[in-house]
């Protein structure tokens, strides 16, 4: 592997790692720096839409507003480089905390794969396509407070 290939892989890994920071932080406009203007995003695996970055920002803001916290935990991506284009498949485990009416919390847990396509731009590597593949979902795990240490 050449030094350029290593640098490209690290840049793509960093791009994948920045996605959960933006989404879990609720920084919807931060998605603009991760995706190309013509990117296609497919979230139909969990009942979401297919759309461009603008429509996905609106969807995520609405869909995630009911959760106290989310945490997209990304696995190591399997990256394939092809010049100024690349693809990757990355596992993701996403626990999401919701407040219940009885003052307890529950955790929704979803597992998925992200299938991504990338393009090198003048601003660095960017997503051109992101598609979710559903692996599993578990709804309603009760969160119990930890006792004294």
C-alpha cells in the first residue's frame, strides 16, 4: 500500500467517524461538510426517506427529537479505493435513550450496516451515497440506575 493510499484510507475513516459526532450532537448543518451537494442518502431500511442532504437533515432533526440521547457506534470500515472514488461497508450499533411517561428511560437498540460511496473533492473526501441495511432492532430495554460502586 502506498503512502497516498494510507492517507486516503485514513481520511475516509475520519469522515465516517465524524458522521456520528455531527448526528449525535444534533449539528444538522454539519452534514453539509460531510456530503457532496448531489449525495443520495437512503434511510428506508428503518422507515426513513431517500433524499438529498437537505431533506435528510430535516428528517433526522424530526426523527431524533424524541430521544434524550443517541450514540452511533461505528465499527471499522472495509474500504475499497478506486482512484478518486471509494466505497466502504461499516457496521453500526445505535442505542437511543427515550424518556418514558413514568419517569424511567428505555433504550432502543438498532444494528445496521452503512454502505457508502465517496468522491475526492477539492475539499477532501465526501460521501456521495449512504445507504442503511437493517440488521436488527430492539425496542424498550429498561434503563436501570446503577447502585453505589
